[in-house]
C-alpha cells in the first residue's frame, strides 16, 4: 500500500481524485490540500509516496512547489492546461493528467508508481510471484473495468490495436495494444519474446530452441528478441 496526498483547489476535481483513489484500492489517501504551502507543512514530518499536484494553485504554483521540495516523492500533475506538459516532464514527473481525465487514464498513470518495484540484480524468477503478490490493475473489458492480478498474467498476445491477456482462469480481449503493456508492466517480470507476444517470465515452464512453453501454450521466440531474452532471463 502506497501513501498519497492531493493538492488541488477545486472541489469537483478533489472529489474525482478521491473516488478514483478509493476505487483503485492499493493507494492510501492521507491528506487533501487546497494550497501547496499547507501541503508542504504536512510533508515536513509525513513523507508520502505519491502526490497528485495541480499546477494552478493559490499562493504558489504547483511547479514552484515542486522546485522547493527537498525530498521528492512521485508526482502526477493534474491540470486543465496542456501548455505545461513539457515543463512537467523536465521536472521528472511520473505523468501528466489533463482534466477531465477518465478512470482508465488515471489507472495508467498510477500504474507507473504502483507496478514498477526496484529489484536487486540477484533477484531470480522464482521470487517474482512473491514480490508481485499484492499487485493488480484494472483493464477495460467490454463496458466494464476488470481487476487483473499481475502475477496471474501468463502472457499477452497482440491482435492489432487490441491484446489478449492469457490468465490462470482464461483470457480477456482488451483495447490496449501490445506497446501499452510493454511500457506499463515491469521489464524485470515481463519480456517481449516475439513481435506479437509479451510473457511473464515466472510462468515459463520450459524453453526449447526457439519456443517458450507456458502451460498448454507454445510461443515462438522471434529472432529479433532471442539474444535479449537469453541474456537477461536464462
């Protein structure tokens, strides 16, 4: 569970963020502030993992606030103005949410904080499920959002602008392309072995020649991806 605060002076935007945080489940909201100075006083004695930060705030702007922080948690900008996007990324923010943003877009931003733990170089694939056991994400399946346990993803198959998520209990067709999953899921756990396949390395049962075996599925290892796969995972 990661802690977060909201710095936002508009009540409707506060309520949306609070509801999204509650819905995602593994974020703990520990404070909501209407100006950056009040938040700064709180942060002196209460470090957090993530701040949802508006840019246009009373007293000092979100950007000026960010510049004076000595210990920076992950920052996700929330603003109605797209003009600050480049400056935000120059300040090494995690993501930039342009209001009004959907729950799906919110989840994508937060996933960059929740689903990329740092692992030591000695971590082996046998411990991956233990380190991921608390992780999940939401994906849009049809008109609904489906909770997916990250370690239960066996592999992901590209299907044009869509992908098939193969899980322990079946599969889902979702509206994100393979590139989305490559950028979202941690490369320590998930490896692209073919232009059409991203695999959870902890679920691999056997590798033989140019093929990967996961459960009852046999997946090809593409020539382009073979060297990277064998060097980093075998």
